[in-house]
C-alpha cells in the first residue's frame, strides 16, 4: 500500500495545530464568576442552581450566552459540572496565545474534575479561522485531547493554510 505524503503532512499539521485550540486562558479559573439571568432556582437538597432565560455568564475571558445553565455542586459547595443549553448556547474565550476560541451547540457540559468540555447537537468549535463541526465534540481542556463525531455522524473541518514568511 502506498501512503500519500501530502495526507501525512495534513495529518501532522492537524495534530500540531488543534491541540492548543481548546486551552483556555490559564488565569480564567482563578477569576470570579459573574452571572445574570431572568430567573434563578436554588435547590440545596439536590446541590444545584438553575439559571434560566437570557443567561449571560463571565469568568475572566470566558463569556457564555445561553437559555439555561445548571450548576451542580458537591457537598463542599465546589462546582462538579455545568450543563448549558440554548438555541444554540454559545461561548467565547481567549487562550494563552491571545487567540479567540468560539463554540456553540444545543447542549454543552463541563465536568470540572476531569477538565472535560462536551458539545452536543450541532456542535461547532473554532479558533482563528479554523473550524471543526460535528454532532459531538469532546475536549479535555488540560491535555487538549479532542474527539469528534461518532458512528452516526461525520466530522467537518476547515483548516486554513499556515502563514508563510515573505522573507525566506
């Protein structure tokens, strides 16, 4: 079997480019969370807070706009995970390189302990002008591992050519 060397270059470029994509600005987690919504329901017996209606959340460079955000807490009042829904729910965040990361999906889940971001149902993730789309995208925000698609869905990517220096 003959291997297409052009395909190998593309795969290597993908692996080199996409890992840094989901890395959030490293200082964001230490920032306070600001949140606004039309309605708030707190259920201490279930350790959840539900924000509904025109929800806007900001933490450092992270901005989320959605229809609903559910915070799930452990018994020590630490965030276990967030469930974010919208038509679509959207987020925007800077990474440590100063690049803007944009994402959208009908449902998103962030699992704090695992640093795992899941985007489901018409998921879209982009950095600069490069994009990845699928019904499911899962990103580990610590290791930058990314999985997209499943047996019933195709993954679509747009990768812009690398900028070349004119002083070669």
